[in-house]
């Protein structure tokens, strides 16, 4: 862990770009244009996944990457697949044709991501898995947070909120075709399964992280258990809110986990509707991707930023990685997110949440 914290500190010192530039984007498929004047010989392509699974992709990752690439004076294109695997494949083909030498993707599923990487490899394009590992793919590098640790933090957070009691737990897992979701769930089970007073009474994955489907799934869980649920492992804040809304309709408030430290998730925490979330600073991840991609575009064969390996269990291989440390967020340290700038205090501390912000010194 110490090595990763050192890495994050170095990244923050060397590649911090003001979040004031991180206004919302319309999430369209318009690609970015690179700045000139740098010495990099290559061109970088980045394909973001959608605008639905998290607001971070357009509000944070895109502007942070653009700022980093502009600063380096390197040519680049950034586009968004809008949740469509065929659209992502088309964008990738266009980027490869346009001459990218480094291609980073946030895959929508393992199969389509692997096909993109295979085509890129045929053209001699270096590939990076960003945030989500493509199982069975061929990316040479992976940049993400330690996703098993994300799950452990969620599991421990739920245990801390429940305490030493007898409790039935429902697991609302992320999309089954997202390798991160698998790691989150495994990490949470690693913690929660060891507590013999907790019983797993329902568990299901939510295809595409879809909040509407999450609501349907959790309502079914609630009905099938007769409402006898004392805690909910929800893989991210969007799924957490789906569970929270169902619980509210049944006049219940119980511990629910989350992830992403989204505005909605943080407000649910301030209001006591959500137990915790996990903060993965987009600035750290985007800056790590930018540093690695720029190094590769400059022809560096051994980028110094790499700090670990992950297993591609379907491809029977290890992938050189940059792994960052996630942060557990409860009511007591919500300010870490606003101080980072990923959520603005002015947006968080409105209406019913203002008093909690004042109490916690968030401003």
C-alpha cells in the first residue's frame, strides 16, 4: 500500500490540473483535438463508455485527460461510446485509421473490448485498459483503482454500520459483464462472509448498472424476503439509491453501501439514508492514464509509473498495471470529496443537506 500512496502523491504533485475546468459535457461523441508544440511522435485515443453508469466520465475524466494531453503538446482524440458496444467498435476503427499509436478504452463488456484490442494489436497500436480490465483481452497495460480493495472497504463499511448484530444482507451487485463488479463483490464477500451473525438472503447482479432494473431487482428481493433485510451491499451509488427508494416506500432506513462518491450518494449519506461510499478520485486515475499514455506515445518501453500486476483469469495472463488506493467515505469524512473538487460543496450543501454541511464544516 505504501508504494501506491507514494505513487498517488507523485501523480498529484506532477499532474494536477484544476478541476475548475471540469464542467459537465453533453456526453456526445465529439472527439478532442490535441494541442501542438510537443515532441511526442505518437497520437493517443481514449474511448469512454457512457454517460449513464457514472457522471465522472464526461464531467471529470474527459477534461482532465484533455488538460494533460494539451499540456504535453500531444495529438489525441477522446470520444464516448454512449453505452453502445458497436459504436465503441466503430470509434476504435476510426481512431486506428486516423493513426493513433496508443488506444485506451473503458470496455462495455469483455467480448467487445477484446475484439477492439485484437484489431489494435494487428495495427501495432499499444492498448490500455482504463478503469475496467478486459478479461480475455490483449491490453498491455491496465490503469485503475484496486477494485478488490473497493469491495473490502464496502464490506467493512457495511459491517461497521450494522455492528455486532444478527442481520440479513442483500447483495445488489454491479453488471455481470463488468470485471470490476466481480472484484467489488469478491472483496465485499471476503469481509462479510467471515461474520457468522450475517446471512446472505438475496444476491443478484444488475445488467448494465441500470438503475431502473436495479429498482425492479431490489423490489423483488424485498418482497421475497418479506422485507426482512437489515443491510444492503450495493455496488455503487446509483444502485444504492435504487434500493434506498424502495426502502423509503416501505418506511425503512437501513445501512446501504455505495461507490463513486457521487453527489447523490453523498447527499444520501448526509441525510442518513446511505451508510458509506467509496471515493476513487477521478483526478488520480485520469492523471495516471495520461502519464502512462504519454510515456508510451513517446516510445518509452518501461514506463516508470507501473506499480503492480493483475490477473486476466480468462486470458491466463498477467497485465502490468497502475493500481491506486480507494478511500472509504462516511458522514465524518465527506469533506474529503469536496476538498478534492470532485463534488462541489455548493452543489452538495443545498436544501435539506445544508444543516449537515454546516455541522461537518463543509463549505
